[in-house]
C-alpha cells in the first residue's frame, strides 16, 4: 500500500518539505514528470522548487504510456546523471502517475519494462516515488500497478513495489480539468466500483472500499447538494477508495475490453471504459442503468461507431488482448468464464461500439 | 500508513510466508507478543511456527500497557539476544498491538518510552513490526499511535514510524471474543466515527473513512441481516476505516475523559469510552442516542457509580489527564475550547459516571 499520504486543499505547497528528507545528495536529483497540460501554468509549476540537478520533464498525454517510452525515460536518466535519482515525482493523471511508477521501478530492475508486464515480476524496490494526482478517478495514485502498452500487450507491471511511497492529495489541483475529461475519468472510478462489487473475487475488505467509492460517485454525479470544492474533494476520495477496492479484488469486463480498444485504436482508458461499459447491460444491469443516468445528467455524448470499419484481423487483435487478461474475466464471470466468453461474443460486443 | 495488509478468513495461515523474507539471520528472532487469553489455545498457537531463537511472550491484558512495561520488554530482548530481532509481531487486541508497536520503536530509539509520549518525538524507524488483531474496534491495527500509561500521563507515542509494516486481517481470529468485550471494543470504533465526523478537524479524507465505518457499525449493531461471519468480517473493516478516519483527524470528548478514568482507576479503554460516551448528549446528541439504542438491543449494562467515592484530589487527577489532551478538545469544541471546558464542567460529568 501507499506508505504516506497527505490530504488537503493547498497541500501541494508542502511538497518541498516532504521531499527534503529524502534527498540523497547533490548529484541525486528529484525528477518530476508533469502532464504537459501544465506547461506554462505558473500557478502550478512555480510551486515545484528545483535544486541542484532536479529536473522537470513534461509528459505528452495524448497517448497512453508505452513500454518503449519508459525504457527511453530510464535511459535518459542513466545517461544524464552520475547517480540514481533521489526520487521520481509524477504530477498528473493516470498516465503520468503510471510513468512515474514505472520509471522508478525500471531504474532498479534490469532489462526492458516489457519483460515486467504481469504479476509480481519486479524483484527490487524502486526509487522513492511520489504521486500527485491532478485529475480524479483512475485510482493510479493508490494502485499496485502501472498500465503500459507493450509490443505484445497492454498490461500492468503489478507488484508490491509499484505503489507510491508518498501521495499528495490536493483536490485544488483538479480545478482546471475540462468537463468531458472530468466525466470520463470519474467514470473510471465508477466502473472500478461496479466491477469490484459484482466480481467473484469480492471480499469484505474490497467491498467496504467499493461501497464507499460508489456512494461518493452517486453523490457527485447524480445529486446536486455539493459545492464545486466539495465535489472535487469527494471525487479525489472516491478515486482513492475505488482504487483500494480493486487493489484487493480485480476489475472486470469493461476493463478487459477497454484494453483491447486502447491497444488497437489508442482509445484512452477513461473514455474507452465508458464506450465499453455503455454496452454491458448483460453483465452489470444496474450499474449500466445508473451510468446512462449520469451520462444524461451531464450531457455527455460518447463517440459511436469507432469499430465500424475494422477488419476481422483487427477485431481478432482486440479480442486477443482482451482475452489475455484472464484474472479480469475470472473475477467478472467465475472460474468457467471461457465457456461463456467466446470470440464471437466479444466480436458482437465490439461491433456495437 | 500501514505498508502491507492481507485480508481474509484463514489468512493467519500465511504468516510464515509473510515473515520469511524479513528474517535477518539465525540470531535475529521474531518475537511474538500474544494476548495471554490464547495461552493453551492450540487452534491459534500451533499456527505460529517458531524457528531458531523465535519466541512467544504471552501478555496479560487485564491492564492497559505502561511505559515501564515497554521498557522492561525492550530490556529483556536486549539482554537475551545478541542481535536485534528480525521482527516484532503483536497478536491480540489494542493492548497487545500497542505493545508490539512500542517495543519495535523503543528497540531503535534510545532512552525510556515515557520520553516519547506525544507527537513526532520518534526519530528512527522501528524494527519491522506486524499487527494481527484478534478483536475488532480499537483501530490500533492501522493507527499511528501506541497508547501508553506513563508515570505522568496516559498518552500515545504518535509518529510516522508507529504504524505497522504489515497487518494480517483474519476475521476468524475474533470468533471467541466474549459478548461484552465485543460490544465495548466495537463501540470504541463507533465512538471514533462520531468524534471524527463531529470534529472541527474533519476533512474529506477522514470523513469518507468515518462515514463508511459508521455505516458498517450501524449494519452490525442495529440491523439483523448479517451472518455471524459477515458481522465479524465487517466489524474488522469498520475498525480499520474508523482508525483511518481518526488518523487523519482526531478523537474528542469521550476519549479525553476516558483517558482520565483509565489513568486513575485503570478502567480499560473500550468500556471506559462507553461509560463516558453514555453521558455526552450535550456534545454528540445523535451519536449518544444511537449508542443507547445499540446498548439496549444487545442488553449491555454499563457499570454505574464508578466515581461515586472519589476524593476531590482524585477528580483533579482525572481532570488533569483529560485536559492535557489539548488536540482532542480542540477537535471536539474548537480553538476556544478552554472557555467552555472548565474543571467544574468535567467534575460534574465525572460525578455522573
């Protein structure tokens, strides 16, 4: 689990004090990966104090992170600095936080990041790493994974060493998120709850986190009783609890199929989940009904027909990616999921999207 | 925060595998502090595998832990073993878990434990320490404190190093708890929620945990929809979430006054909280009303008149202890609590108990 967390509006100002005791020396910099949407945003960047060889690297977030990108970042650090960094700090959404986690791990584990996609392949603790979400919903701030698109699959590096050593939860950092992105990423959390609470892996631990996150989502996306600030605070907590819920259970059908869309078409995770989940009445009837209500309340129009012109080969590729995520299917359907989830079934579903 | 946690009925069986990678050598034992109620309980103790110089120490739990007791345990370890232990494992309720945390810290921080009562006085990480609750409610499994009665005060060692490195949440271990103790300790959690949710320190982080713990308490203590096992599972999670809620806010009036009772009369924490909380309508009207409902539903009769024969000097001592807990009062009442909470007020309240 995450070792330390601070929460509060303005807590981002504590970053310097939080990092200081972890500095290993003048030649061991803090490397900040920052969502490039904040480039030139003085309100945020002026609060990142660079000392000695510290460095900000702006991360483009149009695409989900690739294993090749992680390997490049790691190589850049090794070539540029004489010592390993004191810490890796990710300031951004799921993409940026996952990059920070992956770079931290790959600085101390030899080889290429694609070789660590899977479960518990990481053997050494990473560099001290800090997550600072600037959008809420992914749960990346609390999860034990870092989702990467590799040459062969879209799959996380799941390990005990993946979670952040420190998280700073400052809901004020989410104030500039555009509405659509707010919705899609918030729905990532909502889908985590539905998949966790309806999964066969469920236990009282995950259930308690999932129920809390779900009730916060309902408060935020279906009711009108919250101020803007309260809604930001609560969505940050929903993301946290939703992430905790799946950390000790698993996600399900929407995530498995969304990974397929992401791998083939580069559809981003949040919107991909929404596109898939919208068609999953058969698996999550109540959850999908509520999702449609939320979508309507916030006037969200999802892209249609994104799979309309795909070849059979392309469908097959998406289906290969989706089916490779066995724990997700086992959680969603049960041990005998393979009898129910056929390639035809998935083709039919993808064709609706 | 707690770094690692496993949850599940029977997860206690994983203990050997969990500890193994943390063994530092043949001369660095694992020391188990185990509630002496389990002495001769083969069902539990046979699952603690002792290797090399590992040792079980049975802990009497009639009284809350004292700083002198911690210092003695630490001295015993230093005299008996040539190396520092590989780990300290607490198997029991709040008392035993607090002992495990305190011994772990005092093995690496010089001097007497009384000198560390307070906030952030601990300077060095403790020995690897593991908490395994066998009763639910205290939140000691997740808290950043270890409550000790010292020569001058009853006060915790609160620090970033206090939380366990590993927690094993196995609800099956709580199956033998007697009814009264189940209720008193469960109410410790309930009171944590009420004090946190009604405190001035409240924030969205603590609120989300407190609300979940409170809703679980209601399910367990007021409704009749749960099997015995479900109720055990859920109470273990309520304790966890309630502990998380106060870790990032604070407790209040009941805890401050209960510490006074504990210090002077040796009243144990759970029952002490109940005795005090029963008279706090003025501060927590809804919470106390619900508490009385729970008490009635489970036919719990609280001791009456425990302060009937106390001298003024004794009242003064209790009041000194209670008033010394300034953050608790500030959380409960606000910055100007001293104008409202007078010695007369507290005398009147204690006289009712």
